[in-house]
């Protein structure tokens, strides 16, 4: 569930991507055992700057295996603004590692629900 109330539109933890769970059939299609699918990347976002693209499957986030969106959300909660995080992805059946910088807080934290990170 990505509609966590603490991930707001102006959260310092927002990376600018939308993720979705993958079924066993999609995992087999993408050639992964587990992970989450990047379904959208916002132009100009930290996710785009890191090189993430729609269709990527995130398999590890900050060195932790990802089996659900909750795993990504938990690691984002703990990330400090301004730090870089390592994200391991599968794209076109190839493993890649990208680094995304957690944006600095530019506006007050908003307690609004949302589906983007």
C-alpha cells in the first residue's frame, strides 16, 4: 500500500517514482525472484537523475532485499535528506545499480496521502 499518510507531496523522502507490487507471473517475465515494479518516474526528480525508468524492477534498496513496497517505504523513512542511496534494479534481464540522492527538505513536511515516492 503506497498511500501512507507520512509520504506527502513535499516530503524530503520523495524520490519522484511510483512503484507497484509484481505478481509471480510478472516476476518470471522480468527474470526476478522478487521486487517492485517502477511504473512511473517524474521528470526532473531524484529518481530520474539516478537513471530509474518505468519498467525497472527494484530488487534491493539501501542494501536490503525488496519483496514489497513496504520494504522501500521503510528504508525511505530512515534515509537522511542529502544522502545517496544505492538501488539495485533489473532492466532488460540485466542487473544494474544506481544511486539516488534523497532530496533536501525544501518545504514543510505535508501530511497528505500519496502514491508517489
